[in-house]
């Protein structure tokens, strides 16, 4: 029983790593089709980096991504990485990831849920610093 649980967690871990890879690719290519696959339709995007709270749903966030030139089209270096990934149970996980877009370096806290037979991001809470 313990071996099967460990094997299952390893499989779920790799599945979430693939979700995060698609997340990074979607951001780097400003591809909202890819992002729509990894974000739950009811997900939220939240930040207070500049002192004002921003809270957007996906219908508000995706048009912003669609309008910005992609980092790939500008030839930006990718700085994507997964810092940590933790499970709170069989259907809830939390990832801390980093990436950069233009002059901003982002730290994202992504909460994922397993619903409708797939892992999706239900919340993105982030902070950014300007790259010097």
C-alpha cells in the first residue's frame, strides 16, 4: 500500500511539473490557449507589489497577455524555474516558481487543484522586482 501511494505521488508530481512547464511556455509565448489549459476557469490572479491590490479573473487577465508582445518574440532569455512543489493532499498542491518578463522578475505562488480529472491552477499570487 505504501509503495503504491509513493508511486502515485511521484506520478502526480510529474504531472504537475508538466502543467508548470505549459504555464511557463504560455507566459513566454503570450499564448493564452496554453494558459487556459492550465488555469481553472474560476482562477484568480492577485498581486499587491506596487501597493495597490490587483485581483483579476481569467476573463480579465488573458486579454492583457494577448496584448503584450511575447518574451519569445523579443528574444528574451528564459529564467523559468520551479523552486518548490508541495502537496496538501491528493487534490491540492502549491508551487513556488520564478520567471522573468521584460524588465520584471516574478515570484509566483501557484495553488493547484485536481478537478475534472486534471490539475489546474486555481490561484496565482505573485510579487515582482525590477531586473537591474
